[in-house]
């Protein structure tokens, strides 16, 4: 019982969030300052901190020592100290929603008498808590160490100590900072080797899938846009889906059968975010390789969010950094993009329409019939999902080739092979114990049909987009 009482009396850790907003953004041309502060508060809550104070600090010119001006430093410090003296919601951590240099971080910690984390450190903390697979943990540790190595400057006295040198003619020895940098460098090299092994394993897995092969549809989008909820609704996968930022870090893949019979693999990926730390863009490239290899990219947007347009820009920016230009949409897009590895077939999904006003929601649903426009859905209620699956079918099969094939009705092995490698549109049994099949298949699969059945095929070679 005493252990339970001790657990009940554990106080949550308090935090203050300071959003630094360059004055050039205050004109409303970029993301709204209040929305950026709210996002930082959400990130802070995602690691279990209770936010007891929020500040927006306009910044006309960065101050080298503290980033923000001395007046604001003193004002925020006075508030923090007053809370600490009153022991009422005393903040232990200050989150600065900006990038801080090591010197700025140290100076702010001394001024505020509290631990200071910048935006990069905060996101790394979240990723460190959420990663579950070995690959995810490796990626997080790589990003953490890359960030920590940049902090190894002469800002802590213990880093100035020296260890004894070797040999009679040796120098004064290796300083602590040099030792720490060397140890981090060695660990980074080890992790990179392990990640290369993970990448090779994933490459082998992709090669195995291509032997099937099933097209891959990758869900991407801003964090908390509802990707995992949509993924679960379509596949019954049971992936963690919570109303918190970065609920999904490790990629998940499940099979999905589309209305026309096409089998695909659906991939749920890590959410993107504005000002994603460069360490994470590089470190999570292996995690995002499913996006790089996808046959169709589906951008899931939270259309009920006030910053939905700005979030779209952020997602497209990260995709561009990954070497992807999702600019083609509509049936036949796969064939049109085949000559350029950067350009991918692309579908934009407006999620969370259940949170919109009825007239706005109805207007978006009416536009779902357009073959090249956005698809409005609610992953919670299921509204619009039928049109979304039909759109997936049109995008994936847009480059398919239509042909016919005649087989003996008793050729069970051949019929099973056909169903595995193509899409049966129509099947007609004849009096002479044969069966005529109207089929469609990807160009790659068509080659397999030609190799196996040869003259039994009538190759019309009609692309769906043209028929």
C-alpha cells in the first residue's frame, strides 16, 4: 500500500514553453505564431511534461549569447523564479522552440536556473521514447549522438581536464573533450555500420516482395494527421493511433485488397514536422526508404487543422529533401512517371472531415468523384473510404495492360497462377471444356504471362487510361 501511495504522490514534471518568432513571420505570411506555440506545447506534452507557462518572443535580431534579448530573458526568468520560490508549479524544464547553440543553451540555463531544451533536443527526446524496433532505436541513437557531438564545446569545466600522455616525447595528453568526441565518433561509426546492415535486410525484403510482386502504397503526412487511424481502418492492423504528436515512429506494412481485386501493400510511416532537425532527416532516411520505393504516395492531411496549408508545404519540403517530387496524379500517372525516379504518382487525402461544418464536409465529399483531385475522408467514421480505395485502384492499375487468355477448365494450377499474378476482369466457361479469361496486369507481370502461356494469349496491350 505504501508503494501505491508513493506512486500517487509523484509530482509531474513542470515545463515552460518559449516560442521564438522572427518578426518577419508576424505579418501572417508564414505559419501563425500562436499555432507554432501550440505545436511546441503539444510536443512538450508528448514526453509527459506539464506546461505551466507559455511565451511568444518576437525576434528582430538574434542575440549571440542567449538568442533572445536580455529583457525577455529577465522577464521569463523572473516568472520562473517566482514559481520556484512559491513552490507552486515550479518548472524544471524550459523548452525553447528554436535552434540554440551550446553557448546559448548554457547561458539560458544559468539565467533561468532550469534545464533548457531546444526544438531539436525536444524532438529527439520524443523519438527516443517512442522508437520500438531495433532499426528505430538505432536511428534515434544516431541522431542523438550527432546532436551531442555538436554540443561538445568548452562550455563545461570537466571537458578541460587532461589525461596523461603516452611515451617520453608525448604531449600533455588527451583532454576530456577530445576523449568524449573520440568515443562518440567510434559509437557513431558502429551505429552506421549496423544501420547499413538494416538497410541491406530491408533491401532483401523489398526484393522478395518484388518477386510477388505487390505495389506499395505509402502513407505520408504531418504528424498527428491521422495516418495510423486511416491505416488501421483500411487494414485492421491495430497500429497505435493516439491524438499525440509522433505516435508512430517505426514503419508498419500490411496487405490490402482493393475493390477490383488488386492486391497492394500499405505502409504507415513516421509523421513529418516543420523544421525537422537535419540530424533526423539523415538518420531516418532508412526508415523512410519505403516511401522512396513506393509505387504510390498518399499524402494524408488534417483538413480541420488551421495550419493545414502550411503543414502541406512542410511535408512536400521534406519529401523533396528525400529526393521525391510528388507532382503527378490521376489514372495513368504511374506510366507517366516511369521515366523519372524523382516524380511519383500522388494522391492527396483530406482527413478528419468529421470535424468540419456539415456544408463544408458535404462540398468536399461531392468532389471525391473527380479522378485527379483530392479525396475527402474520415478515418474515424469511414466516410469517403470507398472512393479512396477506388482511387487507389485507378492509380495503381492505370498503367495496366489488358489482354485475354484461354485455358483448359481443368488446369487448376494455371488458373491459380493467373489469379496470383494478374487481375481477372471476366471469366467465361465454354462448351469445349475451356475457359476464356479477360485480364489486366502490370507490364512486368505481362512478361511473366507471355513466358508461361505464349500463344494462348491475345495481347491487346490496351492501357486502362486510354480505354
